[in-house]
């Protein structure tokens, strides 16, 4: 029996950021033991004409110094009635071990509710959730 939640490590990698036009960087994520990771930005109120870009950066070391954007690892959106939506980038088989999300907001304000990372295709199962997961449930045949 396949179970999605037992094969994925859920991690909150950034707290929210109030309305603004500054960059929001997530904490660094160690991808060792997983084949891929999806970074999801959960947006709150976004002012029309805000330009938002989610870029995934990588490094061989667990350090913000030396982080470099992954080629093709970004998505951009110019806001138009885009409040309460999400943006995400899926990185499969990253070339370097340490990743982080860099979310830029320019031109107009955008609220970031949180940034979540879902690491998938775990080498060791079941996946044990970290401290950013408060509670969870699993139901079969309900």
C-alpha cells in the first residue's frame, strides 16, 4: 500500500513576511537521503503589479555564502488578482546537497504566509517528520 505522507519529509523553511518588496530567503535544507524537493511559497495579500520570483539556490556546503541559483530552477509571476495563492519549484536530483528558496517581491507589496519544503523519494522509509510538523494523521478506508 502506497502512502504519500510516509514517503515525504514536510519542513517549514521560512516564517511569514509582512507586506513588502524585500527578498525572503528560506533556511538551508539538507537534501541528503531524498531524490527531490518541492519548495512551496504560500502567499497572502498580493498587490496587483507585484513581480514575484521564486528561485532555488544550491551549494555544496551548508552555508549561505556561495549559494547559486539552479539553472531553470525558478518561476516568476506578475500579480493580477493573485492573493491567497501559491508558487512552487520542484527540483529533482539536485546536483548539490544543500538548497534554499529565495523569494523576491518587487514593484508592489506581497505577503508571504510561509515557505514549505516537501522532500520526496526518501531512500529510507518511513520518513520521520521533523520539529516543524506539530501533528499529523493517517486514515485508511474511511
